[in-house]
C-alpha cells in the first residue's frame, strides 16, 4: 500500500506542479486581451492609471430618464459601442465635467437590442420613428470602433423605426446572474496559458489565439511587457471591409444623415475609435501585416458632419512617448485618451453653439 501511495504521489506531482506554476504565472489584470490571449499582465497594472481618475458619475444614462424616456433636457446624446461604455473613466464623463450642457449616454446594455448591437442602426431607428425629433438633443455624438464601421453601415436597415414604446419594452428587468463554473474556467485558463505561451514563440497569434502579440520598437505601455497585443478582428475586418468604395459609401451616408439632422436643428459628430493595431502599427518591429488605410481614406473625403479624427489627435502623444493611451491588456483606450477626446469634443461642440 505504501509503495502504491508513493507511486501515486510521484505520478500526480508533475501535474500539481504544472497547475501551481500556471496559477502563479498567469496573472489576470482584468483586460479583455489578457483574458482571451492568456497573456500574463500584473493584476496591479491598472492601479496607477486609475488612481487619479476619481470623478463621480456626471452623465445621465438614457435608460434612467424616469424609465419612460421623458426626462430632459438632453443637450448632448452619446450613441456608441463599448468605447462608450467605460463608466466614470469614459470620455463622456470627462466631457460632462468640463461642459455646461447635459450629457446623456445611450447605455445599450440596459436594452435588449439583439446580439449584434449597431449604434448606427440605433440612430437611424430613432430618427425614422421621430423619437430623435421629440427628445431633440443639440448634438449627437455617434461613436463607432474602427473595425466595425463598414460592417455596421453595410448591414444597415435604412427604414427601420425604433420608437419610445419599443425602447421601453426592450428595457431589461433586473435578473439573477447564472452561476459560473470557476473550476472549469481555472483549468481551461491554465492549459491555454501554457499552450498559447509556447506557440506565441513561433507565431504572432499562437496559431489559434484571438489575440495577436507583436514586438514593438518603443515602450509605449507601463505593463512590463514590450509587446503590442490586439484583437484579431483588427486585421480580419481590415482585410474584409476597408476599401475606398466602402469608406466613400459610409462617408456619403453620414453626410446624408447630417443633412436630415441639421434640418431639425441637431448637429452630428462622428467619432471613430482607432483599432489598437491601427493606432500602434508604425511601432511594430518587422511588421508582416499590411497597414490599415482607413483614416487616410476617410480623412480625404468631403464631409458636412463634424468628424473627430482621433488617430491624428493621438499621434503627437505617441510621438512624445506617452504611455498607455490604450490599455496594454485591452482593446479599449485608457483615461488618458478619454480626456483628450473629451477636450476635443468640448471644442467642437462649443464651436457649434
């Protein structure tokens, strides 16, 4: 029996050591890329970045308008995606802290809008139903992440109507979250941490990861790693959607939308958030991937709407070596970039008053 136990211990020991080392080796910082790519980044990475950003909530969520969408006035209405879902470190909260107007954000997560929420579609829907004329903001900030711009516009139903009653019906009621399976997640994380970690040595997306990892010429993050990590769709959607013709159609569509909104006294501001790959592509060592031309093409088009050229806005900061414009462990920008965007929006909104 003793011999059997010794053999069992010897058999199990490598597996125990395997998981113990992985448990301490894979630090979870909380970012989506850290989670998807199993790339270890200190859990304290964000502490310094967020330490000085202690603003209270200064904006109003669209869903909070008395739960019947009748509170107001709405001066600035933000309609966007996950870049417009960053809470107190968001650009719209910083905007609300420096502007005298009321800032409202369409908190899409509070509504059942389907699996593939499209901020452009939402704006067209509330315009077509007459709801936008009823609430009549002074300006609308339409925010879209770069990799989804063309896909969202291409899938647009120009005639869809979303009225007040439908939005009220689509408000989520509080629900009890389903139970998670932490044990299963733990073992899966450790296995993928080792597997991806090994394959990243030979391939920039570990052959199967959703996250790319490429060496950079400059240290532009304070995370302790010198690599750029970004989401695979930055490249996939660039290859599949970024063409001169598609960007021309999008720009024409925004011009037409702006004309309709201007006729009822509303100013349209289009805010495209650069993909992380696009923002940092010039700093990648021996980059085997093509450059993303999206902003170069869109910048050259004639526009009647106000366009926030965030890439041009951010480049001087990168050239000065400013770190962490984007979170190292995430697809989203950090409070540093949020403040820059808020200041630019304040300037553009002020010029239109």
